[in-house]
C-alpha cells in the first residue's frame, strides 16, 4: 500500500532514519547512572515559572530554598505523569504494530514503533531514577511518584475517578487493544489519540527544554539534560503520530460507522482527560481535588512546616482563589485545545464535537473556582490527613 504513495513512504523513511541517527537513549542511560541529587539540589532544573504551585501565595511566601524544592517537585510530578503515559504507549505501540504488520509493505511502520517503544523504556528508567532519589531524600518515600502502573489505568494520575470508573476505563482500553490489533485502520488511528496527547506534552516540554544551555553544557543539571534529550526524542514520536494518523490513515478505505464511532470515543476520552486545569502544576490537566491530600503532606512536612490551621488557610488561598497560577494554567489549557483543533481539522471522520473541542472548551475559571470551593470544604471536613503530619 505504501508503495503506491511514495510521498508518505518518504516521510516515514526520513522520520525513521533521523530518529535512529539521533536516538538519545545512550545519553539518557548515562545521565540516569550519574544522577546524584546532592550535586544539583541547589540549582533550578527548569525556569522558575515551571515550579509546583508557582503563581500562588505558597510560591510568593516561600524562601529561596523552598522555591528550589518546588521547582524540583514540578519536575518530579510532571515526569511521574509522563511515565504513566509512556507505559500505556509501550503497550499500544505494539498492538498498533500488530494491526499493521499483516500488510506486507508496513515493516517500516513497525520498525519505527519498535524504536520508539525502546526509547520509552529508556525514558521511564531515567525519570524513575531521578524521582525515586529526590523523593526518598526529601520525604523518605514517594509523594508524586507512583508504583508501576498498568496500561489499562486512568491516564491521569490525579483524576476525578473512582473504583467503577477505573474498572470501566480498563475494560475499554483492553477492548481497544484487542480490536486495533486486528484492524489496520484502528491501529493507525490509535496514533491520532497518541498524537493529541504527545502534542500536549510537546507544548510544555519545548518550554522545559529551552532551559538547557547548549553553549555551556557543563552548567546544565542532569534533570535539565534529561528534559532536553527527552524532548528531542518525543519530537520524532509526534512526527510518527502525525504521519500515521493523517497520511497513512488516508490510504485505507473509508472507515465503517463502527470504526468512526470507536475513534471518536477515543478522542472524546482525551478531551475528558484534558478537561480539568491544575494550578498546582501548569501543563498537566490534573483534577486538583485529587491533589489536596498530597499537597497537605507537603505543606505539613518539615520542608514547609505549616500547622494544621496554616495549611488549611494555604489550601484555600492556592486552590479556591483567583491567582496568577490559575490564569497561566487556563492559558496553557487554551493553547492545548486550539492546537488539538488544528491537528484534527484534516481528518474527515472526526465528528463536530471533537473537532471543535467542545468538551475541553466548556471549562472556565468560574467553574474551576466553584468546584474547588465545594471540594475543598468536603476535604477539610472529612480528611484526617490535614492533621496527621503535624501531630507526629
């Protein structure tokens, strides 16, 4: 099939050749082996604006040392989420390759996905090495770091979910894996959803990578270098997603009603995952009420030393009030859905609700603040964790 479309084949060949030539897995493996938190804990790892709760009263009232910790914890929290996404990518890359491999001229596609899968394993190892060492040093255990997750879990670590939603999401993901492994069109269109999620990451990771100073490489911390090399790898992954979902996908016969519905359900699921906005970590669309307990543990730890009453007041000030952080996070949210609209526009089988990003666009600062007011009140009434760290 690709033999009949030399332009698409050339795109794939160029992307694969360059990705293989510039594979940064050896760099990342070496950086992970060399990482020592004590050697870089007194430096920023990315621009200060990419710090946990930057633009909130907590940031404004923090000491220089505490601001460094918040900067490092942004890195830890952000890449904890990326690990969860890349675990899922490893699995669905393989089911997509299985769905495409029976087509005799698709070895190039499968080889590309195999290379990316190998890179994802390397990325996860580098992220996990830094996360575990930082959180072990600061807290004696994980705060944002997670046990290795199944690819059949909610994509977002901090989500608006419960046992039933998690179970139902697992059923849906396992079903799609089975269906796409035996359907070339669905296999290619997994890359549409992957492209949206990678596009969101690319928007943020490009800004993180800008902190890297190529003229003075010795001045870059190891986490800064990991961010930089990861972004370079992921740029090729995004190219793959675009070529497979847009160019290769167009080579197949028109999708059936069932195939269209399934693809649109996947895109709508991405909209739901990216509906929420987090003031805690600009760039990841976490559900902030799910973060209250984690932020409470941070605020009442020896690193910040807030009393129960001070912690409660800080939670209200950070999450339930209009702040610079809220405006910045909604700006990122808007950048995301606008870029998603442009990405989906050429695909004729995507329905109107998805092309317009109607679900994501339905969120607003007013809705966010109303939600936080209700959720925070419930949390403070029912969660003993507000007090347990200060009572030890």
